[in-house]
C-alpha cells in the first residue's frame, strides 16, 4: 500500500486499494484505513470495492517493485541487527533479533524508536513491536501504530487477545465465517477447540490457532547478508578506445549475470569503476529500465555511457559491481537456460537471405523412404529454424508430418559419411580390396524413359567398400546395365 501511495501521493485523502490485476475483476489485496472504513476487504473484486467506496482508487504493485523495497529495507535494518527474517508470505513484515544489543542501546525503547525513525526517513511508515514470540509481535504490529514495547510475556499475551481478527492477514472466507459466528478477536478465536477448527475449517485455521496459542513455534530464520557480486580486470596497457573497453567489459558482464542468476536475482543497477593511468578512479552508475539479466540490453547501456564519457587518461583497471533484487523465474531463466544457439537470431538471418536471393535459397534436408541412396532424402523450404531432437530408438514410427520437432533416427546409422550428389565414373584402382557386394535394386516396378524416349530397365547396383593402398575407404558400386564402376561416396 505504501509503495502505491508513494507513486500516487495525491491519493492519500481517498480510499485506496492494491489489486492483483488492473481490471474490474481483479482481487483486492490491501487497502488503506479510508477504504477499510467503507467496507472494502481483501479478497473482494475491484468492482465490488467501487460499489462500497465510490471514490476508490486502485493500482497494481509489481513483484519486482515489492522485492526492491524489501531489499532496501533489509539493507537499512542491518544497521540495527545482523539477524533479520523477512516474511515469505506477507511482504513488508520483518522479524529482528534484538538479543545482545543492550550495550549498544540504552534500552529497547530507544532501539525500536531508532528503527522506526530510520524507516520514516526512507518514506516508510513502520510499526515496530518489541516482544517475545513471533505471532505475538506480528499480531500487535498489525493492530497498532508507532512503537510498542512489551516488557513481559504476560503483557504480550494480553495484548494479542485484544487484536481483532480482521487485522490479521488470513483467508477472507475464514474471516467472514468467524465474523458471522461472533468470533472477532484473537482471544475469542483461541477459545474455540482446535480439533473442531481442523474438522470444520481445515488446515489453515488449525495452523493459525496453534500459532496464536503458542503450540506452533518456529525459531528465527534470518537471512545471511550476501556479499556483493563484483568482477575485476587488470589491463596490461592503458586502454583509451571505448569499443575495446566495451569488449573487455563484455567478458566481465556474463559471469556477473550468471552469478546473479544462481542466487535467483536480477540486476537492478551496475556500478562501473575505471582506474585511470596515473591514479584516480572514474565511476559511473548504470540502471536498466527494469531489473534484468539480459546482457545485450546492459551492454548497449554501457556502450552509450562510454561513448558519452571523456577520460583524461587511459584505463588500467576495470571493476563491475552489481546491485540486485529478487527475480521471478522467467527472468533468471534467460541466463540459466539460455541455449548456446539463438534460434530466433538464426531465423532472422535466414529471412534476410531469402529476401536477397529468393525463397528457394533456404532449405533443409529431410529423410525419405527410398531404396536408392540419392533418393533417401529430399529438400524442402525452411521458414524457421527449430531445434533438432535425436531419437535414440526407432521402435516408434517417425512422424513425417511434424515440422516443429524433426527427429533423426540414430539407431540405424550408415557408415558412409559423405555421399556425392552425382556418382563419379571410376576405373577401379588396381590393388583395391573389395568388401561386398551389397545389392540395391529399385525401379523394377516401372520403367523410365531416356532422353531419346527409349525405355530403360530398373536400377540395379552392386555396392562395395573398396580399401585402397593409401588407406582410403571408398563406397563404390557396379552398374550392370551400363557395365561401369562408379564412386558414390567416401568413408571419413
């Protein structure tokens, strides 16, 4: 909600809601106090919310924007404690470990006030609660504003029992059902039998009851601060040419992005430091339009920045440092699962060839069922490059009509690696060792007409592997119709 109001500060005087989708049927996720007083609740459709609050404003907050804010708050909170656990279910909720800080701060009251004021300087309104349990501090923070210090576990339990159910981030159906039963506070909810909640409302209500009662307790699971990802390169000689510098930077950028992808993060900003010959550093900040793992986009931004900078001396050292945020799977998959061959780029290149030389200039070979080797394949137009999958078993028949995923039958491989399109007349070299024959006969079911119009008999060939004195292995055949030897291929 605060992120949306920072984007639209003029909405502060109106009912405001954060929706999952920018459309009338989008679900409401969060709302401000004005919208809550009008009856707007999480889980309602935006159209329903507009019927409850005529001047309701709504907007979408992207996961990337939320992740950036969480990272910024985490970085700021580390000034007060090294152990911080962000909520995986509810962004904006953090649990901090205050153990062992009494020598740094006069009291816990001072500690929580400093945390709240520091976040306020970041334009975030925060409620900071000092307590003893995970659920207790969370529930009180959801119900109150400002800073709260609970000095005794008894005081914490009493404060938790007064928290209204509607203040908690729970399933909307469960919340509405409990309200109909008159269960409006955590204390009234704890009075219900846990077994009955499990049987009637399911696992989520049972889990909430166990957390509120203290039966379900999990220790703090802080996230360890990750070291910043950097890449450095020392140059042998001072470099003054921008394009050569860009080439050097390309070699640093790819491993940097891969390291981010392994951590499930995307690059939100890039710090480029150049040490100049004679001393001194030159620093540039580069920020993409959105967190990304696309090296092409980043290299283009670096190129534009280098072309606009005039350095007084040559560069002798390069350093890249990434600032990152959590990235969704579709982002870091660009790096982790990027194929070695760019099929889209290949398709674009072939399209340019077709435009220049005609459609017949681009084609591919496809296997065909035929007796004669030169007829066992055919050429067909290639409109788009697709990946080839090798079929290791030929038990299933090949789908000849599949143009999207062609397969190669690798079970029966021919020994001949190179076949001549047109057989070459051959005088059998003396001293050749022949292995064969392997008879190939085709066309016997019909007769072909020669150029003179005379009928010709079907094809009959006696194939041999001929090993010459020089160690060459030739694939030859004897044509009894023509009484001649022909060279048809080589084994390489």
